[in-house]
C-alpha cells in the first residue's frame, strides 16, 4: 500500500537525519558527507521493499504491525455501519497526499520554466568544458544548472574569477544530478520535514565543496569571505539550481576556518549499519504480508450458557494481516505428507494462488463454515489464529502450520476449515503452476462482549 510505504520511508529518513546531525554534519570531509547523504536517502527508498522471512517475533515487528493495522484497518472494514466513514477517511488521506504532491510538482516545474526564461535573457558566452555563460543585465544571485552558469553584468565585471570558479565546481562535481534526485525525494515525501532537512543539508555540502574548490585556486580567504557577505542578500530563487548565494553563510565561513577532521571520524558513518538492520527487521516477514489483507471474525452467540453447536453467526471483516508473526507451531492435524511430485515451495511467485471467486468469496466461505468451539466459548477464549499453508501446484491445500496459536480448539477449528476449502487456482512462476506458501489470519471473537480483550 502506498501510504504504508511512504510512512516507512519517512521513518527511515527521520532516523538517518538525526544520525547525520549528530555524527557527521560538522565534519570537513565534504565529498564523503555528500556520498553519505545520497546513500542514506537512497536506502530509505529501498529498505521498505526488502523482504525476508523471520521465524521469531520481535517487539520491532510487532510495533510495525500495529502501525500498519492502524493505517489499513479504516480502509478495509466492511461492516455496514463503519464502511462509509472508513472509506471517507482513506479517500481524504489519499486526496491530501496527491494534492500536496501536485503542488510540489507544480513548484518544481515553475522553477524549471523560470530557468528556461532566464537562459533566453541577456547575452551568452561559451566557456571551456562546454559550459554556457549567461550574463544578465539585472541584479541576480549567481547560480549554475547542469552546464549553464547565470551571472549579472556587475558580478561579471567585479568578481568574475571567484564566482566562476565556484560555479564551475558545482558543474564539474555534477551537483545538479544530486539536486534532481533530492527533488524527487521531496516530491514523494513532501509531508516529511526530515526529507526537506536532508535536502537542505546536501545543498549545504554542495556549497562546502564549491567553496573548497575556490580556496584551492589560491584565492584569498578573507577576500572570498567578504564577497560571500556582500552577496548574502536576496532569496534563493530557483530550487533546482546551485546558488552562489546560499542562506547558511555563517556555516560556510566557519567551515573554511576550522581544522580538517580526522579521517577516522568517517567511521562514524558505520552507525547507519545497525539502523539498516533494525529497519530490515521491522520490515521483515513477507509470508504474512503476502496474505490477503483481511481476517474472518467468527462470532459466537452472546449467551455462553446457551451454546449453539451449530454454525454461528459470522461477520467477515477486512483488516490487515501485514506483519503478523509469532513462534511457529505445528498443529497435529496439519501434518499431511507432501506430494512426492513437489520439489520446491515458493514464498513469492509471478501470480499468487487465488481462491475460487477471489478474496471476498474466500471470506464468505470461511464466515459460513467456521464453528466456534463450545469449550472455548464457555471459557471466554478468543483471539487471532494465523495459519500458513501450501497451495499445491494442483490447487489442493497441502501442509498447514499454525504460526500464531491462541488455543488448541481454536487452532484446530482454523485448520479444519482451511483444510475443507475447495481447490485454489494454483500460483504460477514463469508460466508454470508451482506450490506456494499462503498465509491467512482468522480471528475468533465472542459476540455480545466486544469490549473483552483478546487472549493473544
């Protein structure tokens, strides 16, 4: 789901930004810092997509499951009294996200259009290394964009060397590519302050690199600092350009005067490794996340003393199953011999197995066939059983495991009803039918006592 993915990315960006500010933001190895910022932003986009099986539940995965359920549950509930309200909440959140993204996109496109207009003003000169210089008659803060440099006539007369060296450094270091990348990050993460702060930090590092290039040309430090101060008025007009006039002037001047950082300080970047490990742990468990985003809630009649052994009233409710995990248990009833013809069971395939008629039909089938165990009802036992079973390449139900147990009778009933399901449309990989693991949560809840906490 897009909303869950964006929140996972946002959480990664927040943690990475805090680490950056704490460990590396004051160091003088600017090239290393630039690479580090780009890498952590790329990692934030990639980590939520990495999946692996985790056999043991952990507090991290449990908290992530709670977060995902909080997000997805309003959109999935199909109880009549809640459906309209929940659907509206999801719609509002989606509309707000895309409206915000459209506004940021419009701002970026306007910035690019403004750049194109400026390039057509004034006179142009060709510089070495295939760089085009645009000299404008009006006062404007110098900036560069890919292989273009924009400068005012006055700056071109008074301080051409320092400014051109600075802007050529932006071009030769390919800072515009970085700016294009972070523009995409802020486009999709417009709601996340950490994304904007990381982008600001990267732009600051760009300025540090360009300043360093100027000083390496044996420009007088004091003279260059005075030039920066004189050019410090005005706003940053073009978000997609590398501006000579940047807001954090004090930091730039300080960075020119402090001693060089020790190379060993680069090892601080290794602090990102445990963060990556924790993120992978939190986003683990593809088996449960591949299950349908629903559970079937089987209700027993409210009166425990008048238990009806016949089929109970059942109401299907769609909520997320993403991330559910527990210590794996094997139900005694769920140990059939595997078919000799099956050599491998896949976790993920091109086309997942499908219940005849789809997920809604599966939900309907389960709600009509689950029988609440009598003893469990008498003892007020309720909770969620999570099953993992194999859909063979023939579509038949194969091995069944209980990943999350609540009670022996509830486990056995969940296994029984899954075992009774009709053949699935088998999963396919590379066009061939294959055996696939399938996960399904089934939640048992006593009707008439909705406030009673679940026995988990």
